[in-house]
C-alpha cells in the first residue's frame, strides 16, 4: 500500500513540473534568465568601457543626470537587473518557495529601473522594450499558481 502512494506522489510531482503550470513556470524562468544574462552582459560592457562605445551608448545624454560616465549605470544594470533577474529565474526554475513573489518583484523592479533611466537620461527605445519585459514578467508571475510543492 505504501508503495502505491509513493508512485502516486511521484506522478503528482512530475505533473506539477510538466503540466501547464510547470510549463508556464519554466517559460517565465527562461525569460528571466535570458533577461538577467543580457543585463549582466550589457552592464559589464558599460562598466568595462565607461565611454559607452562598446554598446554605442551616447555619452551626450549623461549631462544633467547623476552620472558622469556609463560605469555606474553599468554596475547598476548588471547588479540590480542582472543579478535580480538571474536570482528570480533560478528560483522560479527550481520552484522554490516565494518564487512567484520574487518574479513579481523582479518585474516591478525592472519597470522602476527603466522609469528612472527614462527620467535621468531621456527616452531610449530599448527602455521601452525592457519595461515591456518587466510588465510581462510581472503579469505572468501574477497569474502563476503559488508554489507547487
């Protein structure tokens, strides 16, 4: 009898990972991991060469902002957005406790980051793209079921 319940528990756990909720959780995690990796790479390039030339970031938008070059924005991008999204993606992929809430925080954080960037540096098309990613992550996490195990 105990063996039968063990098999049923294993099937339920597998279904949680591969059923519709598991697939959407993995898709959300994939978006978060890709966004995090992109932010770390972009931030590292800005910090490594703070004149912005590696990413064609125009230094002419910096006067009037709190930044004299692209180093601090690069560190903020890599650390806050990159690190936050990599953590949220890993947490979501492994279906850890509070993964849904962490993903919602990452999505809202990216929207706030892009809003601050827009306020300081003016509108850039890539800001709109990543603000959209933040909204999509926030919405997907909002609709996701709570932790499955």
